[in-house]
C-alpha cells in the first residue's frame, strides 16, 4: 500500500511537471512566432537576392542618338525592364494570365495584349516562347530621360504552339522590332511595340571533323571524387599523376564531365572555370586530348530554360575553346534516358537548339551527344559532327551495332562508353570478377581492331562511394557502379589494365 | 457450321478490299497532283489595319480533311491559330479584329499535322487616313533662361486604332513664347518626331503643341526660370552711426538679376557677412523678394568699423562696404560716495539723454571684476568692507568702449 502511495505521488508530481513544461513550451513557441517576421533590418529588402530566369544574349549595337547621351546605369535599367517585358509577355501567352503586364506595358499597349490573350484563351491557344538574342540600337533618348526609342534587330527565338492542349508545331524566328519606352513609376514600360521585319532563319550548321585519327581513350574521374571532378578534393597533382597512368596505357584522350549545377547554372563560378582550365593544362602536358561533356546532371529542357543553359554554355565554351587540349564537345550525356520523364520532343528540341548555339560559339571543335545506346545514336544525326553511343550489352553484337551506324552516316562514330564491372559479392553472387573483366577487354580489342572502332572505356578507377544521384540508392546498383575501373580502390592494377596496355 | 459462320464476314471484307483496290487502281492520275497541294490559300497581301475581321479564302482545298488545317499568324504582340470556317459552303479563315487592329509585320503559315504547307509574310499597315490622337511629351518642364538650356518636345501620333504612323509622315510642331509663335514641320522617324526648343533669354512660359492633318495634341507648358544671379552691390541704412547698442541698422541689396537682366527667383537666400575691427565674423540672412534682400542687425555697444559683404552662396557676391560706429560718450563720470558706493554715471547719449537701460558696465578692483547693467543711465557698485579693507585702490571702469582709471582710498 505504502509503495503504491509513493508511486501515485511520484506519478502525479511527474505529470504536473510535464504538463507545466508543455504549457511553457507552447507559450514560448507562440511568443517566438510572434517575434518573427517584422525585422527592421529587412524593411528595405537589401538582402533580397535576385534570381534570373531569363538571360538572352543582348548586344547594344549603338547608343549614339540625337537626344541625349545614355548613362550606363539607365542603359542597364532600360535593358532589364525591356527584357522583363519580353519575359512577362512570353509567360502570359503560355499561362493565359496577364500577371506582371501592368508593370511592363503602358495602359494602351496593355490593352492590346490583354485583348489578344483573351482571344487565345477563347480559342484554347497557348504559345510557349523564348527569345535567345537581341541586338538593340538606341534611336532616341529624350532630354529629360523619360522616353527611349529602340530598334531591336534580329530578335532570335523559338516558339511552340499548342491548341486544345495539343502540340501543334515549333518554329524558330528572327525578327526586327521597333519599341518606344516611357519611364513610368520608375519602370521603363513599353508604349509602342511593332514588328517591323521578319527574316528567314537559315539555321545552317557547318560540320566539323575531329582533329584525331583514331580515338582511344577513357572516361575519367579522380578516384577520390567520382562524379565530382571539380569539387572540394580537386588537386592538380592527383590529375597529373592520373594522366601519367592514362598515358602509360597508351591512350590518347579522356572524357570529363562538367556538371550544370556544379558549375553554378547560368552564372558560372570563376573557381570552377579555373579548375577546368587546370585540368586541361595537365591533360595538355600529358599530351592527352579532352572531350568535355557539358550539362551533366541537367534534366529540365524547358523552353524557359534555354537562355540560362545558353549562358552557362557560353561562359564555359568561351573560356576554354582556344585551349589546345580540347578535342570535342559532348553536349549531353545520355539525354535519351530523359525522353520518358521530359518528353522526347522537348529533349530533342533543347539538344538541337543547344547544338546550334554551341556551333555559333565555337566553329572549330566538333560536337557530339553521348547517346546511351547505338539505337538512340541516330537522333539528330545531321546536326552533330560526331556520333557517339554507349554500349554495355553483350560484346558479340557490338560489331554489327557499330557497322549499322557507320554505314548510315559518313560522320565519325565513337563508342564513347563501354566496360564491365568486376563486382561480385553480397548483392551479386554471380557477378563478374577481375578475370572476367580482363577477358571482356581482350574480346573487345579483337572487335575494335577489326572494325577500327573509336573508343573510350569506362573507367580508370574503382570508386569508394558512389553518389546516389548517379545510380540511385539501391546497394546492388551502387556497388556495381563502383567496380568498373581498371585500378582498384587500393591502387592495385586489375588484369584488364595490362590487357589495355598491351593491346 | 462454325466454319461457315466465320467465312461470311471474311468474304465481305475481301470484297470490300478488292473493290477499294480496284477503285484506287482506276482513279484518275490527277490524284498525286492534288495531294501535293491539297490546301492552298490565296497569298495574303499587305492590308491596312481595321476593326473589321479579314477573310482569307482558299485557292484549293479538300472539304473532307479541312479540319486538320490551321492558319497560324504571328504578329507584333503575339500569335493566333485559326481554324477554317465554312462560309457559303467554301472554307475560309477569319482573322479576328483583335489581330487586324494592330500594325506590324505578320508571318503566316498554313499547317497540317505539324507540317507547314504554305508560308508567307504580310504587313498590317497603319491607317494614315484616320488619325486618332497625338501624344506629346515635353521635358524638362523647367528650364533656365540662358543660351545653353533647352527643353524637348516629342510627338507620337497614332492612327485611330493606336498604331504608329509610317516614317516620313509630316507633323507640325509648334511653340509659343510671349508674342512669338514658331512652327516647324518635321517628318516622323521610327514613329515619332521631336524638336529641341532652346530656352528664351527671358523668364516666362513656353507653350507647345503639335498638329497632324486636323488632329491636335494637348498643350504642354514649360517654365523658364532666371539664370544664375550676377554680382550686385549693397548699401546700409541707419538713423545714426552711434555705437549705442540700441539702434537697428538695415542692409539692402540692389535688385539682383541674371546675365540677361531677369530678376532672380524670389526666395533666393542672401547672406550678409559682417566683420568688425577685432576680426570677429558673424552673419545675418535674408531672402529676396523681387530681386531685393533686406537684413537687419543691432548697432554695437562700442565704437567699431564694420566691413560688410553679401553673398549668394557659390553664385554671386557684392563688394565690401564699410560702416563706422562712433562712441556716444567722451568720458565716464565715476563718483565715490561715503557709504562705499561707487556710482558710474549718469551716462548720457548723443542728445544728452540717458543711455538705454541694460548697457553693460564693468569695474575692476584689486584683480576682481564686477559687471552691472545700467538703469536710468547709472550703475552702482557696493564695495564691502570685508572685501576691500582700508587701503588705496586703483579701479578701472569699462563701458561703451571707453575706459576710465581712478585711484581711491577707503578709510
């Protein structure tokens, strides 16, 4: 009895304390919530970071005008507001809503847009559009700085039309516009807007041949930073060491990967560019040619993204295109794997646009796309300079798959990825071991020599930790991915190493 | 039984297929020709904008598949997609007035199943016979009367549907100032005409307007303000020049004008800077009215020579002028009375009247200084026995810029 009494007492006391603690916690949460928000330091929105969703190429062809000299700050403001107007207008015609139109068009101009929007809503017509480049001439800037007259020539862009939720067609356009802007409420708003000319867009691409007779190479990541070549562990001495090994294998080229997010999306980070340049320097010292794979881990392909991916590409390509180590640009790794999730049309359209922009940036180096299978490699065959495919099926069909491609086109064909994982273990008891891997390479070289196949194998090293975004989270997938290398995690050379070296 | 049941539909099917194939075999050879250009619309010519819808007819068409065809128009503000409509049993495209109202180049494209059949370009031209309105912009709205400054008139005429008019259209830009009216005929370029209006050399207002055909704009006005003030002179005005610490002296500028003789804007701040003969500076301010500024200050209490200059800060100044203040007394009467009272005064002014109350008198004795203010022309200092025991003393009295030394003896 007495024991019970003490127990009740203890329980009561404990309960009382718990309830009070709960109430106090609740009150403190309410007070904390009420104290958030109105922070004086945030009143002016000084810490607001602007993320840009639309960065077309803009060239000011002339600012000479009879009215008044243009000031740098106002030119930037006019450019920003004018481009925003395009973006808002494009968005409106896609969503059917006129959000933001008020801020960028004066009352009279706004009416015209709203009227057309209503017409398109009624007809169930939607237009997805973006512009890629503008060439602006300032015709006039008034003495009081409130009127600006622009001519925007060769506005290049793409539009897709949908009717009744059905895709109708896509077209490139190149047009001239005349624009009168007024400074109202601190915004440069469009008062008059008129399309003055429509140009034919030839879209002619020049084919470029690679500067390498027979491509014999390897896909490269440093052993300690797979899928993260330009990350925290970046070290020039590791690269120079690894490149010596590749040279020891008697190979002449490597393929490296530039991540879209990793390099900072549209605003490419200076630091990453420098690292990429250092890698190229090392490759050049080792007399290795480099295929740079762009847009790794990019998977959006939306029309609204085109100006951003173009800006990303422009910064990178312009930075390194004159480097002697560059062999070719691989626009995208295995884009056909995104067909299901993003739509074949969207992906191909993005690739086509990106090829043409890449060729506009660099007319010297060939462009390829790393299709994941020989079947997919015939996409855009007349747009790329080199046809690349990956092959992880049975080697006995390689020769016929390769011949099918070489007979279908005159352009060089590259087997850009192939290899065998030497993983066997808990998740794969019947997997291949190192001997199988060596045998695989031996068989491969028989075919390669007979058909003179350009190749890059996958890959130099076995890796410790595979990032989940590469092969998913499943351990049997991850582990398989970690053992494709010729040199294992302890630095021991697999048998396949010698097979390649003494091929 | 089963077999027979199954054979009947097959027989029918076979018959149908064979008849179709026979038909297709016998159909005339022109079919490949028509299928090459099954749909064709008449080429769209340049048209003038209108609030009416435009009808585009087909040259060739096939009524059975007419609904797979679309006409896409890409104009200035956006695109529209048109479906063919049957009118009098013939298909047409009707371009709605939301599209035909607005000028600009239009790309058109006849589409069938994601394939373009026919392409072309036409222009929607602004309606030069129906002028809608003229928007005028004038700025800066306030300018200065000199040779450098100007304002700018920009005229943007539009047709009745709000479209810019073609380049080369003539428009008359007009300005009026006082009694003169200027008219200029300008040609539109990029949809607008503009004119630089130099500032007149007189203050006032410029009115502007423009006319195209019989349509006029609103009137816009710019104000012309005087230019920078020119240097000026000042004078002083006072009842007398005695340093009595009581009289008010007035400083006055001449009428301040700009280079062109326009009176400067009312309210311009003029600072009068005064320096006395001890090197001390002070200033008093005034704002102008009709070009004049007046400032006042008190006479000093002791004789002095003031140098006065007026400035409009950073813009204009006057030459320095002198003002001399003379003493109102020749000597200070000082009397010692029996009860150790030292009486200074009576102090009299230039007419023999008592100086006004509140004049400061200071007296030094034995290293100590006492200061009192006058009342009825006099100041009395009580020198206590405790402070100043029996002895000889030299006292110094200062007032109104004068000094008197006196030896006294307390018993």
